[in-house]
C-alpha cells in the first residue's frame, strides 16, 4: 500500500527547475553580464547575454551589442563569462551594427562551472526535459499551494535513482497550438546510496535517458540545461547541455502515457540492460533515429516507409549476422522481405498475415501477389528507390498510409523486443492498448 497523504501540505513538491519557458519558444536567459571573446592573441570584452534559443533551430547564442565592426574572424573562439569565471568554446557568426554574435559549441556542451568536471562533487544532477508527454504518476503539490496533481515517476537503475516530474506550469495547451519547444518536465539523478559524485559520472545515464525519453515521446527530446546541487540543494555546477530536440507535433507513439501504470518504470531499466552491450547500444540509437524521422513523416509516406525499413534491416543484420550464423554476403543477397521475416520470427513478432485493420494493404497484397504485409512494405520501398526503367509507380494513398503505420508498428515492436520489454503498449494499427 502506498504512502497516505492527509493534506496537500504533506505532498512532495516538484523538482525545482532552474529555468522555465512561460510560453513556447521563449528564449531562456542563461547569463547576463560581462563577456570576453578570445581568438588566439586577440580579445574583446563588453556587456552581453547568452540565451538558449529554440527556433528556427535550437542553439545557445551569445551577443555583445556594443561591439560592432572590426573584431575577429567567423571562426572558433573562447567565450569567457567574466562575472562567473567560467569559459566555453564558441564560434563567431556575425559582426556589425547588430553587435558581435555567435553560438556556444553544442558538441562541447557549454559551461561546466565549479572548476571543471573534476573539481566539484554533487549530490544530485537535475535537467530540464522539453516537449515530453503527460505521464500520470505519483501526486505532487502544486507550486502555488492550490491542490495537487499526478506528475511524478521514479525509477532505479543501479547505481542511479531517477525522478521525473511534470512541471505544473508547463505551457502544454499552447504547445498544441503553436508547436515549437517548451520545457515541460524536470528530471533529477541521485546515487541510490546517496553518495556524492562527480557530475560527469552521470553523463552516460543521461545520454541513455535521451534515447528512452525520445522513444517514448516519438520525437527528439532529452535532458537539457543540466545543473548540479550539493546535499543542501545549493547550485554548485552547471552544464549547458543541449541534446537534439524536435519541434512539438501531435505525434503518435507506442507509449500509453496517461492511464497505464509502470510502463516508464519498466522501459528505462530495459534500455539500460540492453545498452550495456556497446554494439546493441549503437544499433538502438541508430534505429531510434530512423524511427523518429519515419514517425514524423516529414519525408512523405514513401520516404518514411524507406526509413522504417532501414531500421528493420539494421536490426535484422545485428540479429542474423552479428549474433547469428548468416554471413554478410548471404545477408546482402537475400531478399529484404525474407531477412526481415526471419528477424521478426526470431523476436516473436507476428507478421504472417496482413492485420485486419489494413484493408487497403491486404487488397494490394492480393493484387500484387505478396505473401504478407512485410512483402508489401518491401515492394513499395523497392519501387520507390529503384523504379523500373522508364516508369515510376504511384501508389494509392490508403495503401501508403496503412503501410506506413504498419512499418512504424513493426519498428516499435522490434525495438521493444530488442530491450526485452514486457508490458503495455499502444498498438497503432487499431489504436488499442495491448500487452506484449
């Protein structure tokens, strides 16, 4: 039986996020004060700002308005935050009447305060999560003291304890209207034994969370703008972490976010266990890329089917060649539908008949002489990528739309099988909850 709370005052408060977006796409001010820009032996200094900007692309941008023409090359530089004694790598992008402008190196990850990652220890690392799903969980008190809401999930993956909180102030409804990016959740990572740790020790776990959160949401998201805190909660470290992020869209996903319990608590440890093998970890991350791009459907239905099949063939290669007895040459010469069938069979994923929800695909299979839906998918892919000489096949929209949903469904089922997930999922062929 869970803990019983008698009043709202007994409830825990949500994770205290350092930054917020009161409306979607509002830049987040990270620093305001003296900036020093260094290129080789040359340097210039002035009052400026550093902000996380979301549109038209996510980046961390700096500007010194008072510095106009005459300094620096459009090249790499060092950005020094004079008031804090921090520095980070950057690139000058423009100079002129709009001031000296540039970006903080995204790969570098921005600022790590506290004397560098080796010079500070923390009790907790927190990060913000943009554009994530509503996830019904444990009760939290509203920040204004007016009631409560179900917004917390907790997971343990040794040696880490993860807490994921929905931010009550999130502009969720506005996101549905405008798209873009807003900070919707906050996460906190602590050691299970409560010991202090160097912040870079949790980097690998947060990278894993990027993958899991993105797979659950059906779009790119992850831990953003991280901070480190000591045992009293004081801020002692900061990292302007900015993973790959997608603009918000109403995308379908396998994740039954609101009414089904324990899905998040199951999928995170499952991914962690599977990712202990570095090859599997890389395969899952690559398949996630193809899955998310196919799910977005920005390349059209045919292009998205091609991307989904790319993911399935990669998974088939890892299963049949890397972990099986099929030779690379035999794999390359085998028909795509055959090796995907063998992979799905190995993972226990049903495919032998066209699902009853795919009436147009079933009719197409019978007309084209395809044995099942997998062969339909590869037929569409092959005629899209390698059309017969002098012709190009136009497929009816109902066939393409249903084939796309089927391809995405197979990729979702395959990734879940790869990590050994057992539990609920939303099966997108009939939009129903099933247990696998």
